[in-house]
C-alpha cells in the first residue's frame, strides 16, 4: 500500500491487526508509511462506487 501511494486505509473491522495482537504490526507499518488508519466503519448498505470521504476528529470534552 505504501508503494502504491495509499494515504488512508479503512476497514469495517475493529482493527487492522488481529484483536489479540500485542505488537500491532499493521498499525506500525501503516504509520511508518504515512498511511492513516480508519477503523470501525459501518459499511452495511453502502453501494459499490466512488465516494468522497470526509473524516473529521471527534471533539472530546
């Protein structure tokens, strides 16, 4: 993904790593390659196609 110029990876899973991972290798590789990781997406019912993604941080108070 780094070599192909990806800037973001999104998944509808809780993590790009196995849930029992203690080393979080996928997180590390993505971060070192400058790729943002977006997890826990709800993609049910989203039709295939091209979309514009706007992902803003939540304001934590």
